[in-house]
C-alpha cells in the first residue's frame, strides 16, 4: 500500500484533528512510497528501529514518537542517531499518542479492558480520556485484580490500598495518568488503575479510601498499537510484526 494512503487512513480512523496533544500525530518521518511490511512497537527507540530494520520494515508505527512539546529541538545525540537510522534506510515513522489512547476499538484503554476483562460503561476526565467500568464476576477484590494484572501484563503492579477491599466502580487510564486520580475519585471509583505512580498519588488514594494500582507505563500500553497494526495488516493485506522492547517503567 502507499505511504500517503496509510497516513490518510490512520488520520481519519483515529480522528487526530480533535486532540490537543503534546506531539504531532500521524506521519512523523517520511520514508519510501510503498509499504509492504509494517512493524509496531510502544516507543520509537533506537532498539526498536534496529529490530525493525532487521525485519525489512518499510514503516514503523508507535505510540511514543518524537518532537514532544518542550524538548530540545536540535538534531543531536540520541535524536540524531534515531532519525539518521530512519532516513538512511528510507523507513517511515508513524506515531499516535492521545488518539491511540482514546480509540474505542484499538485504543490502549480499550485494549487494557480486554486484557483484564473489564466492562466499560463510562468516561471521566478531560476529553473523556479516562474509562469507567466494572470487573468480571470472577474478580471480586482489589488483590484478585492485582493478581490478574500480573498474570495478563506480566508485570507485578504496585498496590496502594487494602487487597481485601471489594471491587466496585473501576477507573483506568494507561501510561502516565496517575495525575487523573482526582478525577477518578470524583467519578466515584473504588479502584483506579494507571501505569505510573507519583508521591502525591499515594496520599490521594489513602486519604480518599480508594485503591490504586500502578501497572507499568509500558506494560499498559503494549496492546493498542498491536491491535491497530493487526487491523492495518488485515485491511490492506500487508505484513505486520509487533516488537516488544521491554521497559520496566
């Protein structure tokens, strides 16, 4: 398929114009015109680029790309090495941040819900970025939910709260959304899941009486980009491979 065709399809499918994001969404680095092999990954690290090149990728699609607001804009050091590898080998880079978090089918929040058997029934926070719902009937306590996270995401979560607490309303938002815990509390959750934890998060959880699960930024955001890559491969009959460059954060 054509690079421009893919860029247009993804832009429309993920509705990128509706978001006020911290980076440009869509085609970030222009490579060859035709795409037969697509590699997906969480972050456009040099390790991912090198692994994609080994597979003969024509394009790479990630959740965490480049050109973040407030970054040093010079093409030096790590940025130079990454961009040089892409440009020399004529490989395109597509990146989708908030649009991939939000999408109802391919989004990180939607895919995390599928991994954990959560049933979404609402949203909270700015632009409805956070999701609300309930767990399956087999998971009844916070401790059981934490165990399920470890089994499905292959990452032991940090649990702030009482493992024996009964589950009620659950809120979740992948990645570094620990700062949305106040919005989750206002939305009436008894448990909130995200990727990371900050010092104030602990006190907010304890003093509000809810439980908080920090499940890993990378661990919670593996699944959206995989689902999107599989969709593209099926729709346009191209090869797709997800490469997981492990990150303990």
